[in-house]
């Protein structure tokens, strides 16, 4: 049963009193606290009816609330302070809200603003207040595109508060709300109609917008003050639509793309080249004057997406744009976060999440040092790190607006060949064979401190002398000082007895190579160091390694990929590497260096049939 008004609620209550002699049945009594149960048991049926009337009158008088159909947000009400304002004071406040969207939001929609505004929301408030606050003489509407992280509460402003602002102050006459599906756009419009019917303070200050207008469908309404709002899905016809003499004068485009749309070349071309360029951008229909404003907000789903292209001033020079990341700066102490990740993912610990949280709280100050996020109250660093460590592609796409373009990946996840290094008899035979040779490579870092700065990556390969198979037996990614890198290489050499170990010597990385040579001589642990200078870019170098990963010449440990966070991170870097602005590629370089040492002058791919 759906109840929309207090009158309907009174009917239900009276029927309830008749059915249960004015007292709640026993199975409902447990939902009341002790004091409420005591009072109700002492009352007669008439007393119950009387007290419910008292409660209704008190709430109606103090808060002017309505019982709202399907309303899952806090009911708006008129406070005591508001009732004490004079008419002139209210008029002054209403007038001020006309020019400032944030002031309008704070006054009428506190139920949407439960947390402090984040950077994205502040940007949206600022843009729209500047563009639509005070009337301007202009010959062209504005074009704005914002790339915002997922779950940054952008839709509350853009698809609910903005159209209501335009309705209440008659800023627009024909608004079109667009989303990736018509049903999603309808959901946005339903939030607007709900406020027009149930927001007590809004309707008090703007009584001329209250209730249903001449048209009141789920996907298309005309308000009491004659503003039309239409909800449409991506691809729906826009050009040619009119409301009397008015063409659409505001397009709100909120998450109009989906991953499927971006991945499909045919859908992508149809939406971008036909619908957007030929329909959306010509919605005004008047070549001499284009006063339609377009506000586009969403999350970048790929480098072929429409939003990604709108951010490029060379492709769309008449558009203004901005892009936001959830993590503005990562914390300095990533070594502590690595330890936390090991605790969080320890499958042998049934209390792993609790213990990881405990570790975080004990080291919270150090673990958050240097970190900067756009919304610490709504999307804290701890929550973001869970996504970062355990769903890296989703993190970069959904939170950083830096999606990985699958068409530019050199190695896909399905290209990786996994074997059970600890149980596969053939693999164990290779590792136990004294003729198996080991090769290593390091992508060094030259920072003085081990807790900040770049990662260094050490890769170790075992080469089978018969088949030429290369087993990735170890990946070691850490932030560490030069001294620690030297120590770790020497320690690994005592374990693997490298035939050759390659160190990149470009620029200051030569320091590591020299220190490694000196220390190995002093300790009597003679690491066979081979220094190299890299002249090709990383993408070209890895293009020479990728075919050997794909054909199964280079194989990986299934156990280490699941249990060892450093090893798993290295694989993540390999399968997300594009060679175009990758933030993490240390493992790619280290693997390439170890591979260059392992391959012979006449090295050939190993076909499956020859193994």
C-alpha cells in the first residue's frame, strides 16, 4: 500500500484501530521501545487515536511535512528559525539564491547535502552560478564538459537541483535531461517532480511551482509556471523539438555513455558522428543565434569516448572543460600500504579486514602523510586504496578518469600463461635441474629515502637449457634506497647464482651500477653485472618482449600471482601497459632487462608443439 497524504494515513490508522481494538498486535510491539510499549498498553483505543492525532498535528505544525510516495530521503521541513524570519528577510534570501546555485542548494535541499561539498561539486556550483546566475547578453550558449570520478555526487546537483533552480527562477523554458538510457533520465526527472510536490520550504517560497502542471508524465512535464522538462536517453531525437515557440534552451547530459557504447565501434560512431554532431549540437535549429546551453558531466570510459574527446580543445575548441581525479596525490608511505594490503588479502586470516583496519589505525598518521583526495568525507583515502590495490583497472577508470584503452594494450590478461611452479612436475624438473640458468634485471630508483620516491623492480628469470622456456620465478617491487637495492640484489644472487644481471645505467641510475660493483667485490659476492644504456622508448622495448609472453615462451607462477602482492602488482603493470603515459611501468622495464640477458643471439620463440 502506498500512502501519499496524511488524510490517507488517518484512514489506514482508523482501520487499524477497528481491526485491533486500538492497540498494536503483539508481533508489532517488539518494534517499540519499553516506554512506548508501556504507554500504549495503558491506553484505551480512543486514547491511541487521540495520541496519533496529537502527533500528526504537532509534526504538521512544527515541520510542515508530508508523507511522501517512495521518498527515501529526509523529509524537508520548515524550522523554527525559518518561521521567525520576516517577509522582507525571506524575500532577500530568495533573491540572493537566484544568483548563486550553492545558496539555493543549501537553503532548499539540505537532504542532498549531508556531507561537505567536494572539489567537483564546488566547480559545478561555480560554473553554473557564473553562467546562469545573473542575466547576460550573449549570442551563444555555453558548452561545458566535466569528467568527474564515479560516486562524487555530481548528479544530485546537475540532474536535480539545477533544473529546479531554473524552474523556480524561470531561467529556462525548455530543459532536456539526457542520460545513457531513457529510464535513467526518467529517474532523474522523478526526483525533480518529487521536490515540486513535497519540498515544504521550496513550495512556501515558490508557491507558483507547486503541484502538477498541464502535462505530468514520467518522461515529460510542464510545470505550473510553464517550464517544460523532458527526459530522454542517448540517441533519442532532440533536433526539431519545440515547446510552443521555444526550442530547448538547456541540455543536461549526465553520464550519457556506457562501456558497451564506447567499446562498440558502430555504436560509438553513430552516437558521436551522427547523433551528437548532427542532432545535439544543432538543437537550436537557428544558424544565426544559438542560445542553447549544454552541460555535460560524466566519467571517462575510454579514450574513444565522447567525453574524452570533448576535453580536447583541438577537437572541440568551443567547449570549456575540466577533469578530476579522486586521488590528487598518493600517500608518501606506500611501504606501509603494501604491508596493509598483505594483511587485507591474507586468505588464511578470517579476520583479515579487521586486522588490516587495526594496522591502519595504528599507523594512520604516517599512512595518510602526503595523501590528497577530492572528497575525504565521502570517498576517503582508505576506501580508495581498497579499489587501487585489488581492482587496479577499475580504479584508474572509475576514480581517476584515466581508463586503460584495451585496443592499445600490448599484453592482455588472457595472454598470460600460468603454471603451478610448486606442483607441476615439468616445472619442478626445470627448477631442480642444475643446468637451469638464472638471469636478472632491475629498473632502479635513485632516491635517498626508502619510504618515498619511485619504486625499483627486480625480475628474475629461470631458463630451461633444453626448451628455452623462461620462468618468471621472482618479481620484487619496492620503494627502497640505493643501498637497499644493492643489498637485495646481492641477497638474490646468493639464492639464484645469476649468470647475468642487467642494470639500467641511464643518467643517475649509473650510481646503482657502480655501488653494486664495489659492494660485490668487498663482500666477495661477485654479481655478474651488465650495465646498459636504453635509447629506445619503453613501448618499443616491450614490443620485443610481448610476443614471447603471448606464445608462452615466458611463463608465470600461478601461486605467486595469487599469494605474492609484489608479483601480482608486476603482472598488473604488464597487462595494463600501453606505453602512453603509464604511471606504473617498473615491472615492464625489469622484465625487459632480464629478458635481454636471458635470450641468446639466435633466440627463437618456443612453439607449444616443440615443448
